[in-house]
């Protein structure tokens, strides 16, 4: 596919313009700062893109305000008393220094316990929590596949987890591979399920077009509610950007 990318300025906004071999023009606003991106057919010139952006300025500004006003956690230090999220709930972190192997344990409905050796630095503490998040997501994958593959009508060759800066998930339709953002371990199970289905549907329809929305409506009728919940949920600290 032929792709050309550049930037234009419209009413003080920097607009990323990506020309592709597609039918319709699409304007998107992306977190965390409200970056504006236009995907345009190859035949559309910059003046037409400029007019399309101007016609959507009110909507663009609402979306940008929504992203910039979202709640975010401050930079985490991984010390006792901090708030951390797991599966959509907020927990208090309790750091317990002891000799022996490091361990993360969900003690009750309020506390995440981090058992570590004395003098363990912040980076190691963070790595332990991230590994725990990763394992928790990995445990969810088999049951998600079992539930949704037949409903969506596709078979995944592989589901992987990684930290991503701008997406909750992504997929490679040719390889049948799905990527889930590690941050989803912090979100409600319904949000994880929505992203999983969203990416699986992309294996059938790559673009966010009417066919994609129709498939989502059929397979997961309440998907817009889960999407909105995900967007309302507190984001991770500023070190991770979405």
C-alpha cells in the first residue's frame, strides 16, 4: 500500500496527514495530548484535508479536551501507601522487605503486597510489579480465545503482550497475531475483553469502517459502553503515554 505522510497547520493545530490507498477520509484524535491525524485517500489534496479538519473543529476540540482532562496517576515510586490499579480496582501497595525470592501477592480486596529484599531499588520494584501484571494477563488469554474465536469467526496463531505508548492493542492480520497492551492488566476485565474482541475483528476487517462497526455490533453489542469505560478509567502515570 502506498503511504505518504506529512504535517499541515490548521487554525493553530498541527495536523498529521497520511495519504493512503483508501476510499474515505478519516479524522482521528489520539491520547494522551489530543494528537490529530488525518488518513486521506491519495486523490485528496491538502486543501481538501484542511477543509475537512475545519468542518470538524468543534468535535476535535471536544476530543482534545476530553483527553487532556483525564485523570492520571502521578509518577510511581513503588513504596508502601501508593495506589496501584489491578483489574479496574484501586489497591494500596504494601512493600515488605525480607530475605528470599521476590514475590507479588494480592492479599485481599484492598492490598497488593510486594515482598522484596532490603535495599531493592525502584527499577527492580517496578519490574516485579510489571512481571506480575504480565502473568495475570497471560492467564486470561486461553479463556478469551476459547470464548471469542468461534464467535468472531477467526483463529489466532498467537497473542502477545507488550507495553505500547499509543494503543491498547494491535494486530497483524497477515500473521493472525494480536498484541495486547500490558496496561490492560490495570483495567476492568470487560475493557480487556473489548480490546481483545476489537483486535480479533480487525483480523476480518482492517479498517474502522462501517463493516467493522457492523461486525462489532453483531459480535459484542455493548462494545461502545466498554470503550467509553476504558476511556474514562484513570490512566497510568505519565511515564506511559496513551
